[in-house]
């Protein structure tokens, strides 16, 4: 009960903070908006936005909430994703493309980490959309560890065609990576145990999945 009350207070706090950030950004008071974002992230994790984005690609960002209950961890990660998405938009508005890219990347990792542990309860209104975040990053090549999270997320949702896209994007980027190849083979082996209806619903018919599995298995035998 206490934890649930805490989460509800945090959601109310985040709604207020994001409204303030939006207002400051509209007034072009960018420094004030970024300061508010940093203060809010510090309250969540004891780290500001710069320090959190520096962790990207070095350590799993799930470590930020290590040891916490799943619902509290999820709430914090999604709140942080929303804050860093706002930071990325402000940085983009200021022409700071590299900083904006890093903020969006980190926001997406935080969001996916939170959603992969999602308990099915309604998400707060400020939770970013995964498709919106990937669209913001469409002009850049995503790092492998982020594509792996996207693969798990799409698989969890049953969006099998999107999951398959992640596999082949990773293979195209790192064609000699045996771990990625094994990951792809395991994915197809898993989904092929499901019903035809499940595969059709995920826009990946059995024939296509079997053909892709055969292709990856042949690559594994050939050693690329």
C-alpha cells in the first residue's frame, strides 16, 4: 500500500514537472527547463541527466534501480525516459544534435527496460511511445544492445515482424557476430512452436519464419 501511494505521488509529481518543462521550453527558457529535468532525475536516481547518459552503452541502465521492487523500478525508469525525451527535444531545438541523439538513445533504453518488466497496469500518460522514440532515432544506427532490447520488446508484444527486423538489422551491422546469429536462430525456434494464428497475428507467417530460420542455420554451418 505504501509503495503504491509512493508511485501515485511520483506520477503526480512527474505530470507537474513535465508541464513545467513544456512551458519553459515554449518560452524558450531552455536552461531553466534543462535544470528542472536534471533536478528531477537527481531526485529519482541521485544522478543528473549528463551522468545518466554517460552510462549509456557502458552498463545496463537497469542498474539504476537495482534491488528495488519491480513496480517502483518500472515507475522510475519510465519517468526518467520521459524526462530525457524532453531533454532531447530541447537539445534538438537548440541545434545540439549529438547531445539530443544521446538523450533519445538513453530515454529509449530506460523506457524499454521499464516496459520489459511491465506488470500490465495502465501506464502513466507521460510514458513515451516506443514507436515514437524509434522514429526520432530513425536517421541513426542503433547500437546492438538497444536492438536486442527492441527484439525482446517486440517479441513480448507479439509484433514478430518488427522483432525479425531487429534481428536482420543486427546481422547486417555485425555479420560475423556469432552471438547475434544464435539469438536469431533461437527466436525463430521459439516462435515456430506457436500456433499459425499467433504467427499470422504477428505478421510473420510460418513459411517466412521457417525460411528465415533455414537461412540463419545455413549461415551458422558455413561460418559466414
